[in-house]
C-alpha cells in the first residue's frame, strides 16, 4: 500500500464522505452518517506510522464506496414522506 502523498488527499476523502452523506434522503440517517464520519476521522487523527495511515486511508476509500452504494439503495426504497427536519419554512 502506498501512503497518501499529502494532507490534501485525506481532506479530499473527508469531503467526499460528507458529500456522500448528503445523498441520504432521510434526516436521521444523514446526520448519523455525518457524525460517524467526523468521529472516525477524529479518531484516526493521531495515527503516526506511515503503514497505519496507509491502511486507514485504504479502508476509508473502501468505506466511501460502501457509503455511496448505501445512499443509492436507500434512495430507491426511501419513504415518500419528509421528516419535519427537512421542511423549509
């Protein structure tokens, strides 16, 4: 595994996760995904070994693909009623 070449790749992965979280139509799932993303990146912030950083980055890329698929599947079978949190006044 090749470690990410720069901080920008890690930040790009973080932003990609947040963009994929926005694709969930349900407010509760969307907010849960955002919370989990921020917590996971915060937990991995202290990694210092290049091999552990590379492993976390590779796992993050895999998990991003899983999140994208889940957002797509969830949008196909999501309830048609909106949450009170999604209503714009």
